[in-house]
C-alpha cells in the first residue's frame, strides 16, 4: 500500500481580529497537503508550490517571503525565526535563524560609564538593531 503524506503549514497571527479572521475564512478539505495562514495571496503562493511538486519547506519559504510583502505586520525579512523539519529519511532537524547582534556589539554596550543600564538603549535607537536572519535561514532550509 502506498504511504500518503499530509503536509500542513500553519502560520498563526495574533494581529488578526476575530472579524478579519471570519471575513477571510475559506475552508478547504485536502488529502495531499494544505496551507493555512492569515493572508489569502500568501496561502495561494504556498499552495501552488506544493501543487508544482515542492515540499513543505519550499512552501514555508515561499509563504514567508510572500507574507513579507502582502502582510508585513505578521513578520518580515528584517526578523528571524526557527524551523523544525523532518526529511524524507525521517530524520529531524532544527534550524535557528534568529536575528543576531552586529559584530561590533559588546557586552557593555547598554551600560553607562558607571556600569548602570542605560534605559531603553536595547530597544530604541541604532544600538537596538540586530542583523536579520530570515533570508539566510529560509535560503539554507
């Protein structure tokens, strides 16, 4: 008997209101795979990747890149993330592609000359920026 794989890709977003979620709700039954996300165009792009023979990782990457354009509040190319996946040999991998501190970052960069924390220095201004990891992580996957 042929083994059937079901692929489900789910991206959940807390920024959708219940009204938005209901208006955009388009339930579809699937036997080979499906894509679920908060933005119809991105869902269609990822679903087409699956229909054209791509795997779940291919579809996830296409979904993430499309969401960066069609629904930037959900995440974008300036961030990072994690991916856990199982390959065709049933081996599980984890990929961490979170944003990182710049090479010039130091252990004391948020401290003043007396060693006290500078209020909001890690969250506001140029010192708060990280090096994005999304594109690098998605293209490695």
